[in-house]
C-alpha cells in the first residue's frame, strides 16, 4: 500500500496520501456519473456532464477522506497513534499503530465513520435544496448525498473489515470478554459479505454489465481483509495505549 502513492498534505494533522490505483477508480466514477447524468439530464451538453461527473468523483474521494479522518481522530483520542490515511482503489484506509484498547473505544471508533458519512449526505441534501434552479449543481449534490448515505449503510454491514463488523466485535467482546472470539465471529461475517458480493458481481457480469466485475473485485478485497482480521491478536493495555498489532483497515 505504501508503494506507488503520493502525499497530498495533511488534514487536522493527519497525513493524506493518494495511491496510484485511485486514478483508475476516479476514471470509473467519472464514466459512470457521466452516463447517469446523460440519462437524467439528456439535454445538457457533454462538456457540462463531464465537468459535473469530474466534480462528483473528486468530491466523493474528499468525502471518503473525511470518513477516514473521523475514524483516525477518535482513535487518537483513545491514545492510538495514526500514521496517515491513504485513498486507493476501493476507498480509504487509516494506518493505525496497534489495536483499539477496549470494547467501548472500538465501538466509538467504528461508528464515527458512518456517522460522518451520514452528516455529509445530509449536508449535500440541504445543499441541493439551496441550489434552486441550477439543475447541474442539484444533480451533483443529490448524487453525493446518495453516495455518502450508501457508504454509511454499506459500512454498517456486520462483518470485518467493515465498520459494522467492528461494531459487532465490540458488542461481542463486551459480552464475552474475549477479543479473539469476537474477532473470529465478526471476520466470518465479513467473509460471508465478500462471498455474496462476488456472486452478485458474477451474476451481473454474465448479464453483460461490466459493473459486476467491480463487485467481484470488492468481494475479493473484503475476503482478504476479513481473513487477515480473523488472525488479530488481543490488545495489550499499558497506560491507556494499544500496543499490539500492525493496525487494520477501517
């Protein structure tokens, strides 16, 4: 992940990086948005639709950065060191040194990302309402609202490495007292989600829609991270700091 990336700067003291694979997904986002805008607003010139789609794609990755920064800021409040955030092919990943030290901290860190996406989605809905008769601006704002709310809902699915999987792990960890057992159960949820995504993608692809291959890729990525998450070691608490592990994607 650290190879083939360029630093953008910092947001609230947290370094931001862009991986080379981000260019591919930006291109896909612009292409898909251009087609969607063509169907919804066929009278708009192609150049205007391309500008709208480009603004949508760039703003979407800005929203992903905010989602990840929210995770990182709350993790930092619990004494966990955050090295940076990288935006890449399938979204964003926060580089966290060590595991979250307690079920309560895990719960808070996990929920703040979807909460940030919900706030962003709501803000874009309000913006669309304020834009009045500017049809192009409304279309972009509505698209970003829908995407952010979709990111929040998807991330709340109960399976690692998704945020919902971390919420599930926090609840099971609190009830059983076993971090390892809670992690294994939550990682199995992630594996199920990954398999369903891959199957759905294959079905869509066989019907002639290339977007199905994207779901297959997402499924493969989530499967890999779910298996890696299942091997996580229990945290060691010392002076409030989480000292074990190499961190995990959020």
